[in-house]
């Protein structure tokens, strides 16, 4: 076997610069960071502290909080202090809108990262008869954006903090829409315009996102962004997400279709799954995507056959029992296979196997080696004993 050719199946991640957000680093080869956003009112300081803590305790590494007014900025400062005193210093991102430069400057003093949406930096007056922008008009607005953004960029730069340039397909500025269309190109141009302003002020702690609610649009935008950044010699990390993915099974599938496709290409340094459910529900989806792609291993990997006419026990029931007994472990691969015919071959990479042997009996495997045959009713218990004997068990 050792002479057989090998093939490296690990995902080669795009090289990006490390961007520090408090005690977490995005990019620079660090594990893909999981983040989410609380939906409490920021003015509810205790409620927000509790929500951030709940998310952080289940693996949300950076938490976003909305800051629509100066009162919210002050409340977020309080939230941050309370977290430090009563729990720990969780990295916080403040979501700030264009008309809130004073808010952004205030909140930037207290938290680690500010998210801005270029599409909301609108200076043009609404004019239903307008069909285009001349280059002069386009550049004049660009200059106003620069003047508006500059103090925030300087503040974040001088404090060693970060910014997310978060473009949304649904809120592109009119001049971008007229010039580049409602397209991934418009999204990319919008991000690049803001990156250039930051770069001209020697600020590079940037994370870029180009979210859309349509998966093909989102995928195209990120791919185009990577191509453009490569051409321009930019190495900013990317924050992936599908906006308004909805809820339930389809919301999860839609998010996975967009996020995992890009991650599999090596694109993406931090992810958020946006569900119309409580944010706690987003975190396991994030970790499952990362685990399925082999990017982060945070739970037991279960390999199980779909069952068929050869299956020798109730596979669904046994898989459930095995999962319940072992789900607190980390770093293990456990296979549950209905029969011996294809079983051991199919589960060759697993650390342990639970395989139907003959009616009423199962076999336990360590890797490819069959360890013992036991009556089915003792199967799960004996599997645990085997893991214990190998010193790989921890009490739940
Ligand atoms: Fe059927 Fe056996 Fe394959 Fe499971 S491992 S699907 S029981 S043949």
C-alpha cells in the first residue's frame, strides 16, 4: 500500500494577510473564524451581554452588534466593559451606517472592528430622471466619500483596530449601479474604491465581504474579487456569507451552497451563516461546514452507510445512540456500517467502526482491524469501552 501514489486532498487556502480583531486573527493562515450577530436591542445592555456570552460559549468567535445611534454606541461601550468584568473580552464588531460617522468614531474607541457598507455612503440627491453619472460626477462623489471616511480610517489605524468593508448586492450605491450595473462587477468596484481610500491612508487591517441573497451572485462576486485583488496585489481576507438565507433546511442548504463552494476553492477566512432563527442556531451550521470540508475539526466525524436490504440492525437508531454517547468527544472518526460486505472497506479511514456482522451480532473495529464481535445489545457500551481502553475517552 505504501508504494501506491498519494493525492493531497486538503484545501489550499488563498494566502491572505492576518487581520487582528482583538484576540482573534482573521486570515494569515489562521483557522476560518466563525461569527454571528446578536439580535437584541443594543440599548438593552444586560440582554446584549447575555446574548454575546451565549453565542461565545457555543463557539462564536467574533460577535457583531448593531449601532444605529450615539446612544447605542454608548451602550456598546458599557456592554464591552460588562463583558470584560463578568465574563471575558469577546471581540466585538460594530455595524455602523453612513450617516453615523460620529457614531463610528465614538464606538471605534470601545470595540475591535467597525463594519461599514459602502452602498450606504450616498451623497447624490435622488433624481428619477437620471440614467448615468459622468466620470466627473462619479469622481466628485468618490472624493466626498474619502473625506467622510478618513477620520474613521485614521482612528482605526492608530488604534490597531480593524474594518470590514461589507458590500451588499441589495444596497449598491446608485452611481455604482448606473456605471457597472447590478452585478458582481459593481460589488467588486464598490469594495475596491473603499480599499483604495484605506490604503492611501496606510490602513490595511481590512476584511472584505460581498454578500448577496442569491448564491450564484455571491459566488461570482467573491471569485471576481479574488481575481481582481490578485491582479492588484491585494491580500485582504474575505468574510463569506449568503444574506437573507431564510430558515430551516433550505436556509442551511443555501448558506452551505454559497459558503462551502468558495471555501472549497480556498476562498474565505471568516464565515457567518445568516438564518432567520436565533443566532445560536447559526454556529453549529458554521462548524459543520468547516468540518465537512476538513478545514476545522471540532466534533466527532460520523461515517454511516445509508442502509439497504443487507443492513443487519436498525441503523438509524444505532447511529443516534452512538452519536448521543460520543458527541462530546473531539478529533475522532467513528463509522457505523450496516454490514460486513462493503462495511470495513468503506470506513477504512475511521478510527473506530461499528459494523453489522451476523444477525444479532456486530463487530467493533479499530481502524481496519477487527477487534471483537459482540451481541448487538452491548454494541454501544463495548464501543465506549474500546475507546476508553485506547485512552481516547473523556467523561461528558
Ligand atoms: Fe448496505 Fe452494507 Fe452498504 Fe450499509 S454497508 S449500505 S448495509 S451494503
